C-alpha cells in the first residue's frame, strides 16, 4: 500500500488547489503535473512587489503559503518554484531544485551572469521532466521532457532544450518564429541555502532589477500580460501585441488587480513606490 507523504510544514495543500482552481485529487503522474503547472502559471502571477516596496522575501513554506496562497499575491522564481516544489513533494513526486543563469534580454556573447534563477527537475516513469512557473514573460505553462534537441509544445510557445557545452543546457522559446535563449543550466542540485543567497541579493541590492523597478507577468489562455514599470503589454499568441503607457499609480494599481489578479490590500507604501515610476 502506498501512502501520500505529509505536506511540508506550513504548506496548506487544499488551499493551494483551491487557489489555482484544480481538483484536489491529483496524483504523482504526468497528467496531474501538467494540470497543476498550467493552472499555477495562469493563476499566480510573477511579480516583485515585495522587494519593490522594501519588504523581505522569505522562502519558507509557511511564508510562501501565506503570501501566494492565502494572500492572493504572486512572487518571483524562488517563491513560485519553491511553493510548487512543496506541492509536488507532498504528492509523492521526486523533485530536484536546479539553478540557471538568465540570458533572456542579454546581448549575444555577453558573459554569463550568476545563477539567479530556479527551475525544477521532476522524476516520472516517462523519464525526467522540467517545470518552471517563475520566469515572468515566458514562464513555462507546460512540462518539458529532458530531451535535448526536441521541439516541445506547451499551452503557449514551443520550447526546446539545446546542449550548451560547459553550461549544460540552454532553454529556448520560439517567439514569433524565432528561437530565443531564455537561460542556461546544468543538472547540479541546488539547496535552499543556495537560493537564499541569490534571493538576498535580488531582494536587497540596489543594482537588482527587483528592487529598482516593477515587473509583473501572467499568461492567460490565449495571451500573455506583461508589465515593466509603467509600460503594459498584451501579447496575443496568434495576433499582434498591444502596448500602452499607464497614467499614474492608480492606473498601475488597476492593471495589477484586473490583469494580474493580485490582492493589493495591506500592501502599505505601494502608491509611494509606484510614484517612483513617474
């Protein structure tokens, strides 16, 4: 007889499934993993409001559950993927945290940066797979087999993994018929302590984009929403991109609530932080 593992301390598993709108009866299999990843990515937005407003970004399961599940907020990669890791571990899946070096938006040939991104390896009977619900503008809404060189569909863009010499692999997304590199990574396990070091830099250092600017992203069924400062974009999967500049803190707040589905109550100091954008 198999037994379901106990959820990590602080994780409210029933509330998590209610939050993402998925039936609680999910098993440790590929079908469940696909349902959870797609629903999580489309429900819990990528956002950096905590460091942008000078708040700490704790990574324990109790804090993640309070913020992303009960609090109606989102978060960035460490928050999103550590929450998901706790859920998958509780379902009986075997997961490994990995670290990545972001190349999205960097000039071609630029020296690689630090491992400031997190993704997950998940072991399945079909073989190892990768999930990542925390990258922002091209967050994975699907599950990728760890099979280099194979174009793989997701509910949004196709993705592929390519060998990348000493860096291991490069994750690529096909955007408007162009393959664009997202990040490089290898299969070395990263521990919570590794993430805490990177998380401290990203949430405190004045040069970090998460302390100096505002970012939010959320995929919907047929589009992706993206916010960069006061610039709001809607990327239609089968159509053009709509762009507009928001007209002040109240306009940004409205977009955060309506399109990124964020509960901003209790986020004191938000309007003062938003005013820095104008």
